C-alpha cells in the first residue's frame, strides 16, 4: 500500500505530459474505488490545493481539471475516472473523514491515560458507528488528512466545535446605529440566542453527555478486555512453562531408561564373555574345542584393542 510520501508531487510550474481533456473521456461505470485510488485522489487534491504558485488564483474548473490530470497521470488501476466521479468520491471522503475527525476529537477530549493511539482510533470508530449508523471505512484517507487544518483537532476539539470569537459575533465597531449613542467606538454586542438555537444547544449538550458516557464505558470495556487478554497471556505462558518442564522431565526419564538398558546389556555381554573364557574344553570334541578357542581369542583381541 503506497503512502502519501510515496506518491509523486506535481506542481503548476512543471510541464505536464500530454493528457486528454476530462470532458472528452466517456464515463463508464467501473468498479468501486480501491484503497490505492483513494490515496491517489487525496494526494492529487492535497498537491493541487497547496500548490504555492497558483493555489489561490485558479478557478474551480481549473482546480478540478488539474486534480483529474494528476489522478489520471499516476493512476495504475486500469479504471477510467471522470471529473464527476472524482468529485463525488472526494465529497464522500471529505464528509466522512471530517465526521471521524470529530469523533477523534471527542475521544481526545476525555484525556484518558493509559490507552494507545490505536485504542483511540478503535473507540472513535465505535463512536462513528453509534452516531452515524454506518462503519468508518476510510482510515487510509484519514491518516493522510488528519494533520490538515480542516481535519485537525485543537486542544481535543474538532475545528467545527471551536466556539466563535467575540469579534465574529459582534454587531459593529462604533458605526452609527450599531451600538447606540454614548457607548464608544470599541463596543461589541453579542447577538442574543434564539429559541431554536437554544433548543439545539440543549440537545447538543445532552448528546455530548451521552457521548461522553458512551466513550467512558467503551474505554472501560477496552481496558477490561486488555486486562483479560494480559491475564490470558500469563496463563498461556505458565502452561507453556509447565509443558516444557514436563517434556524435559520425560526426556530425562527416557535417557535414564536408555542408560539402564545399556548397562544391563553390557553386563550380560560381560557375563557371556566370562562364561566363554571359563569354559572347560577338555571334555569337548575337536570341533567344539576349536569353536570356543576361537571365541576366546576374539575376546582377548577385543580387550587388547581397548587397552
């Protein structure tokens, strides 16, 4: 899987290769976007939007055309994608990644110690599923976008959750009729909140409380599961240690048995040699006497070679 760093960077100042115009390419209904295509689309969008030469001067049509050209130039999937399909896919990526960033912000706001970043991502995914009733399947895009201003978090809160400044809610700054006579030029008045906005705030507070409780329960569940997994691993290690000790003991017993059998055999062999050497051949026939004398010579030769 290619990362954002591995994808080529294309700027306006570079001379792009010959690419047919997007409008001349007939759209054909292809397969769903792959992970690699998603990453290439995010890379195209980022590289085009942060172009220092003309990012603030290009029109929407020009911007979209350059995104399409970048994507088409480096796309190796074999799927033909039109500007419309790229816009649709980017809209989905931007919307869901932004929502997931909000879930991550809620998790970070709890300041729970002892959990890893991966645990936070797991909790945020569970929260996303709880709120939006669908799983978050664009982690590969979020990893590329999470440090961008639109998707980053500020002090544990998503940018969308940062309250407006007094300047953004002021009615005026000393203009006639803005603050009334005699209040001075520096007067800032906040717009009174309406009934609908007040109800929405109450609902948001209730939802925030529910989300906080859900996250705390989810994190406790993860902690309990982690502890149980660690205990399970300890038990497995102890079982392996016991099995190893049993195997070593069994092997030791088997070796001792082999040694005992070997000594028994050696003892029997020595007794047999002693019987042959002590054999009285005076009463035997010529052939029998020759047989035992040959065995006796072999035994003596064997003992002489050992010495």
